[in-house]
C-alpha cells in the first residue's frame, strides 16, 4: 500500500473529531490499457500517535477514467493527482 501525506482535513466520527493526515492508494483493479477505465481503492488515514496506531477512517473506491489510465506510465503520480483532485485533497 502506498501512502502520502496530505494537508490535514477534519471529519466527525463516533469518537469525535479526527484529523486525517494521509492518503493511501491500497489497490488498483479492473484497469485496462485498451481505452477502458479502472478503479482504485483509497483510504484516508489518521496517525494517532505511533505509526502502528494509524486508523483508516475512510475507505472507498474511485473510478479512474480511460484518459487518465492512458497517461499512466512508470510513475503513479497521475493516479495520485487524479485521486487527490477528485477528493479535494492537497498532497504535501
């Protein structure tokens, strides 16, 4: 699983307000390089103390359109940028 820091965002949980500080791209699936779309599973994570105490507060899938898949090469940056932009997040 790949993880990158984000500008913190706050959400409300049953345990109160939490600050999410990391975006993880956990799984790329159902993607095709023949003009088809794909999907990615993302997680929004809060570090609560030590790295072992990371908690996934949001886990969901996002469709990646075919034009973005076609730009995907050796670097996953195009996928990171697409996911962050669509979720309204800022990678830091």
